[in-house]
C-alpha cells in the first residue's frame, strides 16, 4: 500500500511517535507499505522554520539592553 504522510504525521513519526495511533504506527513501519511525502511538506517546514527564525530575531532586536552596532569604518 502507498501511504502519503502529511507534515504532522511525518514529524510526529520522527520525533513523537506516541502521538500517532497504534494503527498509524503499524502502517508506517510495515515493510510492504511505500511511504510518500509531498514536496509541500518540505516547503511547509521551510516556511515555518524561516518564520520562527524571523520571530526570534525580532525578539532579540527589541531587547531593552541590546544596542545595535552601526559603525561602518
């Protein structure tokens, strides 16, 4: 059987397999099943990672004790 894993299912399988049902876990590890992942999942993870990095940068730049060094010499 061909199984198309969505982004959450794939990530849970990798880092938190206990979040998946027993049936889903068994289907994923079955040797006779072909696992598929959409390129949209890779794009979704890339966008989310970029957004999280952007948010971290914004928080860092608004820290009250932070002074930006702007000298160009």
